[in-house]
């Protein structure tokens, strides 16, 4: 049988693992897909490659498909999230100077408590210069949500700067930034270059933040239903393999290669095993579920996730979130059910959930009996009920 | 008469940047600035307040430039590439040439078009030259390693040069590999064993 070629793009990050593993461990091949991976230099270029058809699928920031539905990508066609490929996996860090200031003030760097960390950064001189990889990203949403809870507003109290993840360490080292939020391994690289320290994992702000998705253009997904199914199955199986504890070491060995991340396996091990070195003195912190690829329905594209992102984007970009019909439908839980139900994925009874309402993993109703959802809470205890927002 | 355009080129490779400058100058008077570093890029661009920023699609700093282009809100300005999104051909041509342009102010399409055309043509040429150079270099390196592998086989197995090459080729075919890869494996192995 002739294999179906699919060109797929990724940005060199640990959370690109599901696509890379789908190729390297043969899950794509088993589905009859000739997966051709292409490393992209920046998020805007990856987006354009997808939109202009140079690639058919991409490892993508979760807000981008939602932004396309809200008309924030001006004229670019609609993107879809076929499935979520990772929850969390980012870190918030400080420049060495800022870290030293906090340390002098007696801050404990527990790497857990976002409220305490927020209190500590409140005393810093403003405006704070904050680096994120891309403006329309979960990084921006988490950081601005957190800063807003401290009473900080953009421009007066902080400014956000788009800095490519690979260059984040350099920007921190050049004293261009006070704070940064970036996906691994690039936060650990800042620490290893002795240019800064880590303050919090992204999961300390939202424990179940959908970080990256498997994205295609909506037209491509609609016109190629069978190929879309195969691609989703391959990536889903890769994420299942990634969730096995034994897989971490081999994953680091795969990702470290120059055509992927080109970073030492030891640095990659930290995020894959949830044990991060937070400063140049070598202090470590363990974070359970630092990054989640698969378990507890992590891959399900919940419409409530899209709704949450849509509301945040609408607020930040001053557009009417309800004015764009079908913002939620860019998260394709319909395709997920269709493609992955037959191969054993747990399917929840509903495609919407209340975000932030689970302090611990909990059992919910599924199509087939019941299933477990992972902990899902915000640092400030807030709850987002999509049904209440209309 | 319209004022001269201010154009910023973000490019680390000096020769390449100058080649683009030359091609732009031929299409009219303009103020051209070259920024080569990744650091403080955002501030430098903001200070120059250009009408157009040209940057290679392969440059990771493109995300930083895009943020500047969108600073006043995504609905006011084109997200990517060109003044007029309906001009799909120009957009496609630029992507293929490996270039993205951000028009920082509401420039008219007819003013920007000649600049883009000139820059696209130059990008294509520079890219082609670079590819040719890399291909030639690789071919030379591969020939060197095949020669060394042949030499090893001639010495260790008492083969003639032709026989040595035939053996390399047969092994490559049997293993579904390229001759240079087989040769390189042999040379590496012999270095480890000697």
C-alpha cells in the first residue's frame, strides 16, 4: 500500500514530542502515513507554512485556532485543533538580578505557590519587562491572568515582548527582560547559562492549561477525513507511549538530536521527569505532572478550553467573543470522538466541562461507564463555567 | 511627491544584506537601515519607525518583528507579509523566496510592489547561490571519504581500486544506504579499531 505523505511542522520544544515520536517510533508508519517533519524557525512562519499549504499539520499554540475563529488572524483561513497534544510544560523565570533581589527579601522559591510568588514580585520596580515566545499563546494568557490578580495592568506595570524560545536565554542575559515565560527546555537553558532562575511552573497558575494542539486548516481536515483520522490516531498513540514512565529516557535521546531540539539529553530529562533545576546553584524542585501528554483525558479537545481561550483573547484584543459564531467548534471534539473512540480513547459524555473545578483527579461520566479527569484548578481558585458565560 | 520610504532589513549575513540594499536602491530613493543583531531588535526597529521591515522567513526573530507590526492591535494592520492580502501571488512569491515583510504603516500596494519584486528576486538569487555552494561542498567531502574507504579496502583486503569501489557500492545497495554513508561507517569503524 502506498503511504500517504503528510508534511508536519514543529518548533523545537519538549512539547513537540508527540509529533516527533509519532514519526520516530513508527506510529505514523503503522497508520500508513509518510510523516515528513519540518522544523520551523518561528511561530509566525509555522503558522504561514500551514496556512499557505507548505505543510498540512503543525504542532501549534492552543490559542491560534481560536484566534482564527475570532478573526484575529486577519484574513487567514480558519485553523482547527484536532486534539490537545500537551498540558502545561512551561516555566516562569526571572533574570539573575531579579532573582537575587527576591532572595535578599527572603523569598523561598518553593516553585509551587503562585500567590506567594506574586506577592514577592509585587515589590519589584515597574514596569516589568516580560518575555513570551509569541503574543497569542497560553504563556501570555497565564502571565497576564496572574499579574492581573496582583492588580497590575499592561503598559503601566509591565510590558510583554515576543522573544523566540531559543533566544530567550540571550535576551535575559542581555538584560532585556526581568521575567519570562517559556516552554521547556528553554527555561532550563537560561538556568544552565547562569542567566536567571525559575520561579514557577506554568501549572502553578492553571494545573490543566491546554498548551499545544495538533493543528490543521479547517478546509484540509474537512476535505481529507480519512487522512485526518489516521494522523490523529498516530499522534494519540505516540502520546500514549510518551505517558509511560519508561519512555522518558528514550524520549530525551530522540529529542536531543540536532534535527529536533539539539539540546543535551540531561536538560531534556528534567522536564520529562518533572525534576527541574531552578538556579545556577543547582537547587532542584520536583513537579508532579510538569507536562502531561496523555493521561486523564489530556488529549481531548474540550470546547470549554476553546471558550476560555476565546474569552481571554476577546478581552485582550477588544473584540466581541460572542460575535464570532463557532469559536468553540475549532476545537474538534467531534473528530476526536470519531477517530479515537474506535481505538480505545476514553470519551467523556460531554464535550464541555467546568474549568478550574477539580482540586484532585476525579471520576466523571463517560460514553462507556466512567473515566478519570486530572486535577484542574487555577491558582486563585477561580472557576470558569462556559454555560454561565453566555 | 511622496516622502522617501524608510526600510529596515533584519539580516545577519552582511553580504546578503548589502545585496538586498543594492536591489532596493535600483527601484527608487529610500532610507535603508540594516539591523544584524538579535538583541535589542525590538527597540531598534521602534526607534527607526520604518515603513517596511524585511526579514528572512527563516529568522527566528520574525516573531519579535511581527509583534511590533501588530502593536496597535491585530485588526488595524495586516498580520503577515503584505499590504494587500488579496494579492495572493505576491504573498506566495515572498514565502517561496524565504522573505516576510511587515508593513508598519498603511502603505499603498503600488508603492510597495516594486520594492517587493526587487527584493524577492534578490532573495531567490542569494538562496540559489547558497544551495549550490552547499551542494558542491558536500560532494567534495563525500568524495574524500569514499577515497579513504577505498584506500582502506585496498590495503586490508588487497583489492584493486575498482574492486574496492564495487564492494562499497554493492554493500550500499544491499543495505539500502548511500555509498558515502557506507564509506563513512567504514572509516569510522577503522578509526575505532586502529
